[in-house]
């Protein structure tokens, strides 16, 4: 007896997991870089005008590493996605204000702004539809 042919719907759990891992990679890598370059992170946060840059750096590290890990394992994913959406919105409007930079930086900041908007789009899908079958929540 042969197995039923694969259908697009049969790939959903795998694609959902892949999407969560790809989204999480952004936060895990950036959280790790903020952690290992902590003094630079604090300096940057002060430069963009955030109050209490030491506290903000720690908060960013915890949100990125914690939220990224929750996305990968698929536990509390909707909550994690909403937290990461809030984080990305704040980071985007704090650090990538392309409309207020000199011409030499305009393209890079606009590009980062739009990339962050795309990340928010992916997180909105996770927040709306949940982690999928291949997750701790579904076990």
C-alpha cells in the first residue's frame, strides 16, 4: 500500500516550524551580539537617546534571547510574538528614523525600517495562528 501523496497542507507543520526558527534567528543572534558586546550596546542605546541605557540594554538582551527561544521551542509563542512586536516597533522608531537622517544614511535606515516591518509581519502571523503542531504547546 502506498502512502498518500504530500499536499500543501501536509507541509504546514514543517513550514510553521521553519518560519518560527527563521524569525527567532534574528532575535537570538542580535541578543547574543548585544550580550557579548555589552559596552557597545550600552553606548549605542545612549547615543540614540534611550534613558537608562544600561537597563535598556539588559532589557533588550532578555527580550531578544528569551523571545527568540520561546519562538523556537513553540511555548507561549503568541505572548512572545506580541512582546517581540512591541520591542521591534520601539526599536524601529527609535533607531531607524530614515526620515530624519542625512542623505548618506537614508537608504540604510529606510532598508532597516522596512526589514523590521517585514519581521513584524511574520510575528503577526505567529501571534494570530500560534506555533503550529511542531511545538511544546501542542504536545
